[in-house]
């Protein structure tokens, strides 16, 4: 199972070069598992014992199952589909001195810039066209080959490069696309990959991604490296556990939201009404009242699953003196006094009880008291759907690099925990 699981995870990561591809892969998996797709702009017909999912913006998805019996609350597991990258701007081509064509990009999220340099990159995302019925529809795009590269400036031209360098996104991070002959061909290539005419493309959301495939490495092959481990490793594990769980007494909910890396304040992000709309709409469709929904919410629990920082082997001083997660040592339970993570005494006890039933190892993460940390979607989603929530994740190194590292054992720990959670 261990090797098969790693192969499945690697495939999922490689086939999800953008948030749109990640959601499409999840959607296809759910359809194979006999889930019925609902549309936000149509009336819903939901029955007890049914399995459903709904998407928003093609980049967020909520799946849920309805128990045969009267539900006892909800079990929700949430992650995010996006990762830091560079977004292709409108009018993307930049001609340089009559010799080069570069792409005009802007940062999406808080990435480590240096690792994006000098490696084969490509472009993936979606284009928007109008179909024969007059509807605007998306077409997935993946230029599935080494396509662009961001070249470093040689050490001879910046002797201080190894003493620290502040990257300028508009100057240092623009990818080289081709020689002058490539002028006016970028959108042609995008349209071709989407299977449409260039004139049909009315809009696009396109991102750079690292072409390097996932790799298993280390003295005992104990590490996995890939792009987008944050947060597709948690999403993959959550999906596996969601499908495997018995889901008999609670409404089981899998929630994969977009735009966590830029604050979640979009129509498809954790700060939106997407989760609230889905849960209340499902309740009302099943004949429950608004008060029934609030009662079920009070009896519910959510796991916000987003990867966590492991102790760095070269920078051990950056971790808290006592709470020190390591790769391959289990799921990380995250705390923050200023509520950047929403784990509290109650939700921590609930999650530790879940893991304790199957001897699943748990580690604790808190920031050093003199260092500001990040945040995630748990506390943001709680502003729309308020319930007991624990922030968890899998330990990793080089978070927000285009090639991150995690432990080969930890994905299975989270799958097992999710399966128990969804019982």
C-alpha cells in the first residue's frame, strides 16, 4: 500500500499543475464514485443516502454525503487548491531589444523567488470561451512540455548575489519565452492547447508551474519532493479518507477552496459564502429548518488541513524550543495564541481523541514567540460557518518553493485520520 499510495500522490500532484486541474481531478474521482454533480444556478434534488458535489469558479469544490438516518451534525474537512506561483498578465508578451520575447507575469501568493530560476517551467490554467448556446465556459490548458525559463543573472554581473539579493518581480522574475520569431504566438499556443481558435478566447487565468516531476529520495527513500505539496498533499489525503469513511451518522463534507494563498477573500475562497450556501441549501432541501441547521452546526467539527513547517535541518533555531515537528513523524496540530490557527483546547482534545483510537502519531506546531507565522483557511471560514475547528497539516520543508519536500509516511497518517473522522 505504501508504494501504491506514493504513486497515486505523485500522479495527483503532476496532473494538477493549476488549481483548475486539481479540482477537475477531484471532480472526475467523485464521478467515478457515483457522486452527483449539482449546479449552483439550478434547483437541487437531494435525498437521504445521496452523494453530491458542487463547484464554484472551477477552482473550488464541496462534496458531501447525506446519511440515511436523521443526521447528528456535520464532519467537515477543508483544504485549498491553490499554490504560490506567477500569473500571466493580460497582453503577456514583452519584446526585448528586438531579440527576445519574455512573458509579463505577476506574483500570486508569497513564494520563494530564488528556486523558480533556471529550471524548466510551463503554463497551465484555463481559458474562457462562449459556447454555441451563448454560455461562458472554461477550457483547461496545460502546455505539457518545457516551455519557458527564468534565467539568473550571472555571478560575474552581480558579485554580491551570494550575499543576499532582493528580487524585483517586474525585472528579475519574467520568464524567457522565445526569440523574436516567437512574437504574437503565445496566445496561439494557449488556444491550441485548449483545442479552440485564438479568436474564441475571451479571457484566461494562466499560471507558471515547475515541470520537475515528483521524486522519492533519501538514504532509505524516506522523502518525497514535488511542486504544490502545500496544499495538494493534504487535499489528496482528505479526499482518500473522505471516500473511505463510513459516513453513517453525520453529513460528511469535503471542502477544497481556492485563493488561500492570497487571503481567501474571493467568491470561491474561505471568506466567501460558498460553504455556508452549500450547507444551508442542502439542509433546506432535506426539509430541515434554519434552526435545525444551527443545531447541527453546534454538533459539528471541522478539520482545516494545510501543511505545516517541519524543523529545518540547517536552521533548527527557527523552530519553537519544545514543539518541533519532523518529517515522517505524524500529523501536525497547529496552535497560535493570536488565532491565526483556530485550534483551541476543545478542538485539540477532539482531534487527539480521533488519532488516539488508531495510534496515529501527532506532533505540535507553534511559532517561535518572536516570529510571526502564517495563517490558513480555518479561522477565515469560521467567520461564515462557526463551529469547533482544529488546524492540522503535514510537516514539510521549503514551503512555498516550486519544489517542496515532505515525508513519505505522513500522507498515510492523514488518510487514516480522515477515514476515522468521517466515521
